[in-house]
C-alpha cells in the first residue's frame, strides 16, 4: 500500500467526519444563528463537481471524499433553511454552478486548467459567505467550531495527497481551506464584548415589531389634530409676546 492510498483513504474518513458536526449542532440547538445558506449551497455544488472531476480523471481518492461529504452537507443546508439561517448572497450558488458548468464544457477547447483552478478555489465559495456571516453576526451559537477544526485536518490530508499524486486542484483547495477555517475559528474564539467593539450593533429605532415608532407618530398626529380644532395642547400653545 503506497503513501497516496493511505493519505487518500484517510481523507475520505475526515471528509465524512468534518461534515457531521454542523448538521448535528443545527439539529441540537434548534437555531441557525451565524450560519450561511449560500455557504452550504456552494459546498454541496462543489462536492458534486469534485466527485464528477474525480470520476472523469479516474482518481478515486479525489471523488470519494467529496461523495461521502455531500449527504451531511445537503442535510445541513435543508435544516438551516428551515431554521431561518442567513439567506443573503443567494445568487452565489447559481453563479458558481454556472462557472463550473462553463469551465467543464470548455475543457475540449481550452484544456482542464480553468476547471482545475475553479475547483481548487471552490472551498472559498463555502468559506467566504460563512466567514462574512460569522463576522457580521453577534450570535454565532449555531456554528460548530469542531467542524472547522476538522476541515483544517481534511485540508492537510487533501494537500498531502495533491502533492504526492500531483493533483494541483488539491493543493489550492488545501491552502484556501486552511486560511478560511482559521479566520472563522478566530471569530468563534473572540469574546462577545470584543466583537461588539469591532462590529457595533446598529441602534434599534423601534421595538421588535415597530410599536415604538407607531405610538410616537400617532401621538404627534393627535396633538396636531387637537390644535387644528382649537383644543390647544400645552406643548403646542404659543404665549403672546408682550408689547
């Protein structure tokens, strides 16, 4: 058994293991605070693309890690959607699927380099929305820190396999995955009061249902109506100036 087989088989185990924590935490905490729908959708699309890429190149240790990781990621996407996770930047998964389809279609004319580069940076399409959502959110209770720690381990294995088997896409994937995971783990490690200083919350202009503003406006309108009818209110009465 050569080193590439050992590393490849290990990456399959880690790829499966690192997708479970987020799904399990979403089911346990009953909230999706700090979770990005776009990130999970991009990850699911990338998993399908990596699987297809591995099958097309007869690279079992490229296809299998993505294949075993897709079910839990897709399930986490469904649970997060039901829990009301952040739905900003939903155009990204559509655009990403279009980029991958275009790069794959162009292979006969331009070669596989564009597709290799796109797949290598595919992890960025999961990490970037996740990182932005995490750093903008004051509540990140639904994010699973161990999922990102395990992603670093998975990226190290993927990068090692890419080096041994000369798969450039794996090397790019590893570099981006490690950097992005560290960024998200840094956010999770920051105490709430420090994050409040870095990203101040916007002051609330009304109550949760807007009752404060409605009551204030209705009060002013009522005073103006009384003044119009001659029933002056002290706050709106003007004293005549002395001659």
